[in-house]
């Protein structure tokens, strides 16, 4: 799918234009997994620490970005150099059991070997927009093998 994130006029200082996809969402939304990009941490970012965090996988509840960072757990974030606010980017998630490959603009940017909900998890697909972001989506395609 193609995504485009812009900051709202009243976005808090920590907003990064988070925009992405939700998968394996329970009907009551009590659990889901997600992959998203942070456009402000992409091409135009000059802070090397922020630049290293261009995208992220997380799992709700329990495994938020702050959880991973607070406990020094690595492997769930990666840099993405070719994204920016207000520009379209293509994202793709290939999920196979507990393994996922996440792509931005046809380049694999992050691989997660153990998705937090496990290989038996099933659920819906959704769109993800976080605080302070105006999100736009187009060309959503879902291919399911099971």
C-alpha cells in the first residue's frame, strides 16, 4: 500500500508522522501487530539517533516502541533513508507464521523473526496513524495464503 504522512498544525513536538499498517487485529481491537514508518526520521533528518529509527514493528498490548527502548531490546526498528513528510511511500508486510519482512519502496528494511502474537495469530488488517499525523492511504492490496 502507499502511505503519506503529514504533521497536523497542532502536532506535539514528539510527533514523527507515524503511518503504517495493522495486521492480526482482533475484532475488539484489544490486540494487534503493526509496522509503520516515521517520515520525519527519513531523508531530511540530520539527527543520527532519530535517523536510525525510520521504521518500527510493535505489538499491542505490551510491546510498544517505548517498551522496546526502555528495556534496550533491539531488532524492531531500522533506518529508512528514502521517506519524507508529505511524500508517498510504498510499504509492504510479508507475514509467514512468526516471521515478517517489512518493505519500504520495494526494499526490505526490517525483518522480525518472532512476532509477538505468535504463528497462530489471526485477525484483520487495518490502517495505522499515530498522534499528530494526518494520514493518507491508497492502493491497499491484501493477499492471504491461509
